[in-house]
């Protein structure tokens, strides 16, 4: 069984290296998570445990893939930002994409029981993903602003929608009430009908989750058994605005320009 | 928070549609499975349960993704063949790749306990993947022959290697003994030293696993409660030679030419 | 002036190799040839000399690039077919495309005076181009049928249009008369108004030009001065139907399947 | 002859749009210009008229393609820089590349006689080309530095080589003399053997040609016949250093950052 006569088929593999010196963003999305959240009776509009699980998976991916400097998540999606100089797998698109999607998925199933001790996982969930290249810091910031604005818009809508449904409206009625409303209308609706001040809703729901790495000192024993201080990077989860400059000024280690 | 001013960032997404009318092969590989198999004490050279788990995951992927007409697996890798006319996700590469890798991974973790009831999964495993386009039937068959020849060569080597190690040799000694040996030498070594006839080793180990879909009749009740016969496609697992013409002649439904 | 510190910029060049074992079609089109044909007072609907010049350029390209097995031209466009096994420039897309477009353009300007001895070239014309990969013989034949059907449709329209204009109608009037007409209407119009039998119009105008290579014997002197017979390939220009099977059956050397 | 049944073949055309917001560099190279320069007896090491012709072609391309903001040429190659925001042909790679290569080639043949009145063009020359995307201003500047450093290194070598050959050495002898020499050795050789001060050689040969656009005022008559002042951009040819900051500081209109 001569393997060599068949090896020519490797020539059909394409070189899919991404362009050097661009920001790489990998965004993954839950497949069919509408159905998945129903089957697992996620709380609406936001299920704290489901979001914590998503965040934990992202944290694990970020810890394993050193070149990820920032991640942003909301709902059933997560975006991972690889630094511009990243040479992971020689920047081969399929390799980077498949690895990150697989790691995230694997953790999601593996960690499920830690977050939903009382709920059996009914069937294996899955995610799809894509990679996008952004040449400039401004492009990257605008990408992240796009996702956070999306989070805000969806969460405000969903907060109203589920408040209406929980108050007895049908889903169709809730949709009709909200059709064509502005943000200000929705804030007013929450306030007047449900006595909810939208700004008091947890920031995780309103702003999503931002994961960054921070270098910390920790004590350990060296080879001679003497206590020494070493540095390591740990992932920190924030729920803050990343559209304005403030966040970027506070994180100069990200090395992203501040739009003035 | 105007989302629209950021939406231009979608223009950076590339159209990665694959060429129509080509066979699409998605091959996934276990990441760091050498370490993973050690941590989970897989039997060597072949762990029956680990292979059965791989096969079950592939079966599930194949059932969910209708356009997969054939899959071939060995060791910690699996290849999925999408039919030429496949228009899944408009043939977008990243979408197809990430979906299949994620589905496979998810099932692997989810189904672990069904195959390893006595072994806790120590950490979440992951897979990477790639897509290759093959224009002709011959190219596709040569690809599959390449993988099956690879299976044979590796399995024969591993069978010898682990027989030597189990008999008391160190791994280095086993490597030295096998260096430069031909297939015939390895068959002879198995026979003379261990009284093993390589051809009696289970075909799953020697040939890998071939998954095809077969249409079967099944009885069910129609809307009026009357018993009727319907057809459905079920996945069948075979451990047969796919290099020679025989298999392809026996599966005309695959619509792949027989090399004469 | 150290060149080496800048050489990293070569890493930004992408590998743009096309998939092996696919038919490669390079189609070039005149840029702004409506204006070009007016400035050079091309005869309407077909300028014999302009088409002969196009054909001569294609012949030269085909002679220089050995892997081109067939070319098809009509109006200001030309398609070149590279054989499936072609490894020209390692199948790098930009290299193949730019070379063929440049060769064609260069010949067009260089040979102009041989075809238009009485007309000075007013300004340098240019062409753009693209490469498309076709996996199967049927796909390739359908591509060529598409171009020849296009030739027929355009030429029938243009023949009517210019007959009307030459008879005294304005261009707008001619357009209005032809709007919504079928092929049969146009044939009838030519016959009844202008006594033109469309089928008697030269085949070059109705079917375009097909270039193939034919091996011929020729006499030459060998190194010892003795007359010997050698073989060489010369380009032949045909004006025939390439949609039906007949042409393909008559050219088995093209090695393209005959659709049955 | 139904065209529509064949039109599906357009689906095989790929979307080859380049990433937004990157510098696009198109570099074209003469094909077989060693032989071409011999057949046309170009002066060695530099043929003034041949370089002037190259520059004129580049100027014409730059005038026609508005998005080109800078071009750099040396020997038989030219690089064209399209501005980052360029949306020419929706940034489709094949369209941009083929258009620029074709325009350059066409002008070369068309203008030949204006530069070589006494030399008939023996055969049509051709060029190939490629497009490279550069994300940052520094990457672009390093690309241009790479080409200008290449120009310097080649020209210094060629100046020595041809001085030796013109003095009676064979080409092989000249190669042997120059093998392994440093820049300083070559400068010294020119000085001591031929009394040539390399720095007195025309800057066009030592630095290549830089084309930029400059906005000028010009007088014209408006629709009422009154003399008015309008602005237009004209191409200027410079032979200056573009590696250091000086050039870039003097051309703020290029909007490229100055490395500090």
C-alpha cells in the first residue's frame, strides 16, 4: 500500500495565511441558540448562569491562546482579538479559526455542569465562526463599538419584550407594542409600566463582557525553595463601555490608539 | 448609541465561497491527542472505546449535515466528504468548517461518559480542521486512498511498537528495532516474536472506519393512524478497503466513477 | 543602504495559486471600446479588420503560451483556455493573468498598422481580464456555449440595429423598433426590410472565432543538412459552432468529453 | 440559442475584493527584458531613453487612474501606490491589476517611436504584475525603501560591471572581479580604475524615479468666455531619496506618517 502515489492530493490544500500586521478578530456565534435556550429554560431576557458560562469559556480560550489580547462577549456570541503581530500557526486562517471554535465549544460542554448543576445538558450545542482582518486601530475599535452598540440595542429591546410577556402579554402583543419605538420610548415604557430604571440593570447585561489580561505579581518558591515573586498574566472580566476613549486610555498595554 | 456608524466594519468580511462543482473534504484532527491519550490512559496501540467514540461523533455530524455523503476516520482524525453539488451555507468556507469542527467537538465531550463510564474526562479536548476542494472523482478517491494507506502504515508500525514495549522493551529500544524496516519485516516480526498474524487484527484498526448513508424502509403511522412504510437514510459504519474498486462498485449511490 | 531590513515586506505577498486539475479560462475585454471603435471609425456592425487584428493577437498569445489549447473570441473580448494539467507559473493567478493581458495588449498596438495601414492609432487601447476555474468538462463547454450564444444574440441585434440606422433611422428609433423583439422577429425584419438572409452573413460574425492548435508535418534540414520531416503545432482559426457535439468530436486532441 | 441555460457558469467567478483601508501596491515587471534590451541595443548600464519611456508610461497610467498617488520606477519595473481609501472597481484585484498592466503595456508600445525614433520596435514587449496589500504607513514606506535600496545596489553593481566590460574585460572576468565586493569596494574600484565618482552619476540612475501629483493653478475660459483660474493635478517626476523622512515631510499631501 504505497502511500506516496496518493500524496499529490496535498497540493490541493491552499495557503490561507492572513495578511501580516492586521488585527485579527474571530467571532463565534451559537448555532440555533434560540431553540437551545428554550430547551434549557434559560431565564429571559438574560440568564446569568448562561452568560457566566460563556464568559468562562472565553476566559479559558484566552488563557490558552496567548496572542488573544482582548475578548468581547454578549448573548451567544464572542469576539476574540489577536494582536497585529500575531504569528500563531503562521496566521493560517482555517487553523486559527477551527482551533478557537473547537476550544470554545469543548469548554462549553465540559463546564456546563459547573454552571447548571441542576440542569442536564439535553444535546450538544455548537458554534460557528469567522475571521475578519482589520488594518487600523480605528477599524478595530469601530468593530468592537459595533458589537457593543448591538448589545445595548438588543438588550433594551429584550428587557422591554420580556417585561411585557412576563406581565401577561403574548409574544405577538409585545412585538406589536415595541414596533417602531425609539430608545427613549423603551426607557419610558420600562419606567412607567414596570418601574424599572434601565440604567440600574446589571452592566453585564447592558454592556456585555470585556476580557483583558492583566499582569500580576504572585509568590512562589524557586528551585532552591526560597520564596520569590514572579509575574503572570491573568484574565480579568469587565462590564464597561468600550466605545468611548476612557477604557482605552486606562489600558495602554493594549497598544491601541485613542481616537481624539 | 448609533449602531449604524460602525456597521461599515462588515465590509471587511471576505466572501470565502468555495468553487462550485468540486468535492469538499473537511478533515479534522485532534489537537495534542498524544498527551490527551496518555492522560486518559488509552489502550495502545488502539483503544476500542476511543475509536468508537470518534465514530459516534462522526455519525452524528453526518446525520446532522445532510450533504455529507461519506466520512473516513482513523486514529484521532476524521474526513468528511460533501457532495459536489452541495450548497450548504452557499459554500462559505469558514461557516462550513467551523460548524463541522464545532459539532464534532461538542459531541466528543457530550458523549464521552457513554463510552468511558469509568473514566472522568480530565480536560476539554479540541480539534482543528481544514477544507480542501477536489475537482475530479479520481482526485477524491486518491485523497481517501491516501488516508487509508496512512492508516495501514501507522497501524502496522504501532502494532509492532507496542508489542515490543509491552514485552519489556523501552520505547527507545522499540524505535531502534523498527527503524528502516519494511512492511514485510514488520509482519514477520509480529509473527515470529509475538505469534501475531497481522491480518487477524480487527479490520477497524487496520482499515479505519468508513461511514456511508443507506436508505432503509421503516414502518410508521401516518396522520390517519394507518401503518405506512417510509424511507430514511441511516449511517452505516464499515471497516473495508476503499482503495480498490470493489467498494465503489458496491456503492453506486455515491455516484463516484470507478477507475478502470 | 541595507536592503535586508526592508525585505520583510515580501511576506505581504499572498500565494494565489489556483486549484490543480481545473480548467482555467482567462477572459479579456476591451476597456472603453465603444469610444475606441468610434474614434477609429470601425465599420458597423462588424469591422472585418478589427476582428482580424483581435484574432491575430489571440493567435500570437496562443503560440507563446503553450498551455493554451483553445481560444474563443467575439467583438472586443477573447477567452483563453488553459489545459487542466497546466502548471504555468505554478498556477499563480496574478502572474498568468497579467502576462496574458499584457501580451495581448502589446500585440494589439504593435500589429495595428498591419491591419489599419490607412488609420493612425489615435491613443493606446487597453484590456482588462479575469481568470475563472472550471472543474468539469461540462462546465467548460457551458462556459464556451455561453460566450457563443452571447455572440449570436448580440450580432443578430447589431445587424438589425445598424441596418436600420444605415437606412436612415436614428439610433433611438432603431432601439425602439427592436425593443422586445424575438430572434424570429429580427430574422424576419432583416429579410423583409433589407432583403438580408441572416444565415448568409459571414460565419465569423455570427459564430465568433475559435482557435485550436493542429500538429502539422513540415520539412526542414537536420544538423547534417539532410531534409527531414518534423512536427509542429500551428494555430488554426475556425468560425464554427462549438455548442453542439460535432466540433468536440472532431477535436479529440482537446480531450474534452462529449456530452451525450 | 438560449443563453440563459449557460449563465450559471458566472457563479464560478470568485469575489476577489481586496481588504478595505490598506495601501495597494501594484508592481509590474518587464518579461524577458534582458533579451529585449539586447535586441534593441540599450545602452549599458542605463539607457536614458528606455528609462524616459518607462517614466512616460507610468505618468500616463497615473494620470488615467486617479487613485494612484505615487509611483516608483527603476530598471524595467514600476510600482504604483493606490491610496488606502481607494474604491476603484470595488477593489477587485484582477480588474485593477489587469487594467494597470494593460495600460502600461499599451503605452510602452504606442510611445516607443517617440523615444526611439531611430530604432524600430522588433517585437511586442510584455509585463507581468502583482498586487500587494500593506496595512500601515510604515509597511508602505518599507516597501518603497526596499525597492529604492534594490535600485541602488543593482545600479552600483551594474555601473562597475559595465565599466569593466567597456574597458575590455569579458563579462565573466567582470563578474569574478566583483564577486564578494562591498559597496565601499565598488565605489573605490570606480574611482581608482575609471576615475568615476559614483555620486556624480545622474540621480535618476542611482535613485530611480518617483512620480507624485501636484496641484497647480491654470488659466482657462469659463462658459461665459471669462478668464478664470482652475486647479488641476499634474504628475511630477523626481529622482530623490524616499527612504529618509525628508521626502515625506515635503509631501504632506500624501498623508503618510513620518517615522520618528
